[in-house]
C-alpha cells in the first residue's frame, strides 16, 4: 500500500508532474513529509497540497471493513488448530488461532520443541483424524529437529495411523524442514515462504527459535541496525499470518544469569511482547513444569502442569491454576539447567 | 414481556385501545340521552360546508339553553375524530366559531384539539410503536436518531410543523410518539402552535354564511401569515454559531455524555467516562489490558441513547493486529446482557429489538488494519473524509499509536513533525465532530537517572499531543488505572478487572474469572 505510485493515482497531471519532478514517487515519500515541507518542496499553495495529500491518503489507506465482515470471514476459515490438550484448548477457546502469532517462551530444555513437534504432526494429520491435512514448514535454527523423535511421538499418540502402511512416511513427508543459519538467510526464506504457502497448501509455520538467530546477529551488528533487524522478521511474520490465515508459532528463549532466576521479559523483550497475540510461557517451579497462558485475548491467565512423555506433552491436570498479578509475565526456571548466553541482557535494545 | 411473537401488541395494549373507544362512546351516549327530545336528524358528522351551515342553524337555539351538553358533545366528537384520525375537524372548528364567537371559540378549539391530539399520541404510543418497530425497524431507528440529535431545538421544530400547514396534523399526532418526541414538548408545541390556525378558522366560522367553499377559508394572505409565524418560531435553530463563550461551552459539556468504560470506579475518576471532544492516551505494559479497554470502549459507545449511552459508531485503527473479533463478540454479548439486567423492570423494550443484537454492534465498528506508518498517516488523513460521510462515529481508537513510528524512521526530527501533524489532525476531529479519540500506547525501557525504567514509547516528543493520559499498571495482583496527566481531572487511581464480559469493577470477593 505504501509503495503505490503517485503517477497512478489520478491526480491532475500538472500536480503529478510536480511530484515526480521532485522525486516523490510513492505514497510513502509523499506522506512522510509534513505539509509545510511539501509546500516548500513542490512550490505549490496549501490548498493544492491538501487536496493532493487527501487523494493520496484515500488511495493508500487500507480498506475499511466492519467487524461483522471480519467475523464472517473468520467463520469461513475455521479458525483454530486444536492442540489436543484439553485444558489448553478449552482456555484458548479452540486452540492455536489462525491468522495470529503465537509465542512459546521458556528456558532451554523445558519442552518447547516437543510441543512444536506435536503441533507439526497435528497439522499434518488428515482431517478425518482431526488434523488440518496440510503441509507444515518447520524452520529449525538450532538443529533441534529430530525426525526419529517425530516418528516416536506419532507412533505413541496415533498408533492406528502410524502403524499402517506408508502413513508414517506420508505424514513425515508433509513437514518441510528449513535450516537458516543467519538472519539474512531467515529473511530470505521468509520472503519465499509466502509463495510456498499459497502453492503447497501449507497450514502451519513453526519458527524454532527466533532467539538463536537474533543473538548471533546482535553480537555482530551496530546499535542502529539492531533496531531494524529484529523488527523486520517480526512484522513480516505478523502480516504473513494475517494474509495467509495460518497459525504461526514462534519459540523464544529466556536469558538469565542465575539458575533459579525469575525473569520478567524474555529475550527480545518488550517489543515482542506487544506484538504477539498469544503467549504461552513454559516454566518450572516447585518441582513441576507448567504451561502458562500469559497473554491471550480470550482467556484469563492460567497455568497447567505438564510432563514430557513419549507421546509429546501431556497435561497433568485439565483445570489450570489461576495466575494473577505480575506472575503472569514472569518466567521461573528453578532447578533447570538454564543456558546462559553472553554476559548481560540487552535491556536498552528497543526490541 | 407477555407478547405473542406474531402479533406485535400485547393484551393490555389492545385492552387500552378498546377502553378509549368505550369511554368516548359513553360520553356521546351521555350527551345523547341528556338532550331534550326533538328532531335530531341534522346531527351527523359534518362533511361539507352545507352540513356546517345546517348544524349551525339548528344548534344555535340550543347553545344558550344547553351550553354544557353542547360543549361536552362538541368536545367528545372532536376528540373522537382526532383520536381515530377521522377527517373533517376543520369543519368542527368552523362550527365553534359559528356557535361561540371568536374568543370562546378559539379557546374551545385549542382545548379540544390538544386533548384530541394527546389522546391520539397515547394511542399511537401504545399501538403504533410496536407495530412500526416490527415492520420498519431500520427506517425507524434512522428517524429516531435524527430526532434525538435535534433534541435541544425540538420545540422550535415542532412549533414550525404545527403552525404551518407543512405536515397534516394527524400525521404529526401519530408519528411523534413513534420517533420518541417526548410528551411535554409535544403538548407545548400543540397548544401554542394551534392557536394561529384556530384563530383563522374560527374567525371564518363567524362569517360562515358568506363562505362559498372551504377554499375561501385559506386564502393566500392567511397561509402567508401562518408561514411567517412558523419561520419566526424556527429561526433560532438556523442562526449559525459564532465563537463560543466559556458559558456556552460549559452547558455543552454538561450535556455531552461521556463514554462509560464498564468499570464504575474507573468512570468515577474519569469524570463519568472517556470524554468526547478530548484525546485520551492510555499506556501500559503488555498484557495489562489496553486492547481490552479499547475494544470495550468501541462497544460501549454504541449503547443506545435510551439506555443512557451515546448510540454512536466506532472506528478502530489496528496497527499491531491485536484486535480479535471473537473477543469483541464476547464483550458485546456481555454488554448486552448487562443492559438487559439493568433495565429489566421496563416491560416494553426501549428500542427496536434488532438493535441489541451482537451483529448490529459488530457492524458498527469500522476496522482499519494498517501495516506501516505510511498507511497510518494515510488512514488518519482519510478519516477526514470518512467522518463527513459517517456523522455518527463517536470514538476513534488507535491501537497502538506509536508502533510503526518506532522503527523505519531515519530522521528523528522529521518523525517528530509528522507525529505532530497527525496528533493535531486527531485533535481537530474531536472538536469538529464532537467525538473521543483514544490512543493506546506501548511502554518501553528507558535509561533514566542511572537505571532502566518503563516509560511510554515516544513519551517526550509525543506528550503534548493528548489531553488526558492514563497509565495502566499492576498493583500487587490487581490491575489499576492511574490518571497521569489531565487538565481537569485529579490524579487518582482506580482498580479494574478484565473479565470474560470485558472491563468491569473489581468484585469484593475477588474470586475466579470462570472460563466459559
């Protein structure tokens, strides 16, 4: 929208010529300047600038929709990927939502990747077994994806499917694994993914994990660049989710200095926190592991105790514990071997 | 409500209508039986001028002897004709002039006409309203809104309609209760507005012998006079507004309703709710409930006027994609349920039932999804035209205002100026269209006084742009809202709760929010 050319907007030709003469070619160029600057640059009077800007804005503005039409669209696409964890699905009113960014955050080794593997399987399953019957793109930045583990989960959770001839192969064949090694590669893959999603009927995108890529990146680039680099994949993922109406799951890591620290914001900090729609915090305390719904538009904050089994993740209780107050956004990692990366956290990052 | 869904009238309404007819019939019968026996063949509803002249000749003799009976009979017949919209009341007015002279005739006609109009008003209120509700709900709500908007000058408009022959009086009687014209205004307008027309007719009635046809009655001069009087009564509404004095503004502000947030304590510290004609900034950490509050306001602005709200529409500009339509649906259902609970004692629905449906509420939220700062600027510019076309938008929520401006802008000075332009535009909208602008803002960490603190994003360069600023924060286990900056409100803090129904008061037994 912001790259629409002014020459194609139907302005009176004299004005259009003036704009292009001063090298203001797209809507973005025109609207980034305050009114007076435009007047001075183009050497036209205020009324003309006003009508021109109004016209450009009208065309560059995203279309207006009523919430009712959004609801109707939602009803068409279905809306959720059930996680098969009863308590969690009930709290999230269906499961992982389509068209939104879901974040899994927690210390290393707690079970996020297991959860992602299970989700990948669920999306690949045929609809007769409650799956989405589609392909899955799994972006594995830390080489944590093990296909043997995937098959093991499949065999334990859905024995009747996986023991039949060729099904295991087909299910595994629907999961595409990418291994980008740097931020640039990631961004490049993301650009291509948009096309792949449409062509190959991809129903789920998992990025495991964002943190690994961006840690490396931050250590290399300069301060100014940092701001841009971590925003780009974030906003791109978000718009990708909305555009293709598929669920996108991203995992994130916690940086901590001590082994039993309570951390308030995960790596990537507050900017991420504002941008994701649903945040599930994986944490450990009092000898148990918990999945905590920290941020969700339709659910209050609830924590479910869980275990990692051969069939993936299983909840110990479907009635969660209520979580109130600042505990909602804290992550406790008691008793786990937390990976400490680098010397200190980067709170001054705008990320 | 004791209503059969197919037939829009309840039993008591039908009973009331029958009762009115019965009492009028009784009145007529009483008169009939108390009159001396004689030849009453001339007594019939007057249809033509000759009938009047007949009646006049015959009744003149009775008038002095049986004044009471004639008066009662006259009034009853007049009221009967008005109530049931039987044409011919003009002949009755002529008759009054012929029988009683100018002064008493005018008094009689005005009394009878007002009484008749009132009874027609009540009958239409009982029967017409539910009927029209069920037949033409959307046209009806359109007209109701138009009337509600002109509430202050309604008397002038009604006077104009009564005095001039623009609309037939019968139509005014029937239509007024349906579009929610309150009775006291109707009464005043009728009793004052009918005087000129009554005077003209009654005077003509005196000289009824000379009249050839009804057309003589309303000659050009008479009609011109009536229009002149009408214009005089409606002129105050047409005078354009000059610069306002503070007193005018005060009375305006007192009449302008604020938008309730759903939580009474929060409303109290805000002076009733989010004020129209002001820009309010709401900031807080992620997960505190900013988007929830934004959606709640977009829903609460639509509460109909009859239920104490503004009956307006909402524009929601979403920069982060945090608007979830299922959550909006949940909040709308909660709002409607609370409205019904609050107004349970009213037997009849105050508005068309189709207005209080979640789908109507959803259809009144205009949603713009902006993905870059260019689109955000374009959307705010486009709103200027949009608001001209949609005059009933009463709130603009921007969620969140600074998200796209925190990156991609290389020239920070330019950014400040562009933001300034955007904020002054929004401020202008509030004044010009009398609506509220709510800007939701993120928080960020900032290095202040040697430590990292959470502050509002773009805080310093942006702080002059809003009228009021509210910060949402955690106080122990409770969510609180704090008025950080306001020219008219005191700094105060109030707790609130995010429930499945939306933003509500903190209940004293702060037990669990149950999942649906």
